[in-house]
C-alpha cells in the first residue's frame, strides 16, 4: 500500500516538473522571438531585399509582402539635382524614402548589375541613422536603431568604373506598428533601375547627348555631339509610351551644339524619355522633370 502511494506521488511530482519545464520552454521561445525582433530594430540582418538570391523581411516579421510601387522611392542626386542615369566612376547621393508619417520604420537596399552582381560601392554619410552590412557577399545599407524614427535616409553610392548596363536598386521597407513584436508590420519591396548616361548602343552611334532640366525656365538643355549634319527633333514621351511634347529645333552641323527647348507649362512633374534625333539618327535619355 505504501509502495502504491509512493508511486502515485512520484508520478504527480513528475507531472508538476514537466509542467514547469514546458512553460519555461515556451517562455524561452517567446523571449528569443522578442529579443530577435528587438535586435532587428538596429538594422536588417541582411539579404532581405527581395533581390535575386535574397529573401524578404517576412522571414523575421509575420505578414505578406506588398508592392512598394508608389510608396518606396529611390532618388539619385548629383550636386543637389536628381538624375535618372549614372556615369561611370561617379559618386551620387542616394535618397531612400517611404510615403508615410509612421513613427517607426526600417529598410534594406542593395545595388545590382544586370548579372545580379554588386554594382559600385556604398558609403555611409549619416552614421547615426544608417550602416552598411554584408550578406551573400553583397554590400548593403540598412537603418540603425536611431534611424527607425525616420521615413527617409541617405547615403553615397559610387558607380562602377565601367559601363555595366542598367543598375537596379532593390529596396525593402518595413512600416512597423511599434508593438515590440514580430507581427502587424507592413513589408514592401520595390525595384529602381538606373541606366547609364553613355549607353552601350550610343557608344558607336552618330548622335550623343547630355540632357538636363532647368526648373527656372521649364526648359530642357541639350548638349549635342553629332557626326552628321541634319534637322534636330525632340520628342518627350511619358512612361506609358505617350508622346507629350514634340519640337523641331532646326538644323545643326556636325560637331558640338548647345540647344534649349522650353516645355509646355501643362507638362506634369515626373520621369520622361527624351528622344533627340538628327537626320533620323536617334538617341534617348531619361529625364526627371520637377516643377
């Protein structure tokens, strides 16, 4: 009889011990999850941009990935002016923005060539809010803890020493709900391509151009270098392929020319493709018009 009581008592004690052990394990898992999320407040662990070979932020944050089109913005700046194309071996300021007033946010960005290799080098200009990280052998920029209070960040990017074609910035942003947990956040990924000012086809063409927009006069300034004589036409096309402005600039002789064309006031701000042709030999540039 005493042996039976002893056996029953031993089973009860074992059950209590297992119960405490189970709660402790659950608590440890929850603590690990929360601590891991807290660490991510100091920046992405890397490889979460949605670029080829990367994962996404939902590997650490619950929820689904949404499109960042129209919400995420990447702007390339040179001497304070936005550009849509890059020159080799040139340093630009990159501005990353989210269209939100949310009090707590984060991001990770990487620049890749068409072959998905690292394109250029990144340098931190605001060490208080941003830092570089390396994942998959690729350098990236992400937020620091102090940077989670921002909705935009900036850093420098030096373009490749040679023409590698279109460089794409892959960006992932996290609009958090400030819950100190890993759920309820909104993840958005986006891709932002930038071509070269001297394209591969243009290198051997008869017509080469550099085109800039002048806000004060609402004009396009065109530096033209042509190997032929002929009539010059300018055609401005929006990103939907619709021609929104066309102008005949008259005749030019072979060599270098500086031309200017005043745009219609009705033309809205945005990115446009500007086609310049000389005697039906065309070259094309992307231009950012900011009114």
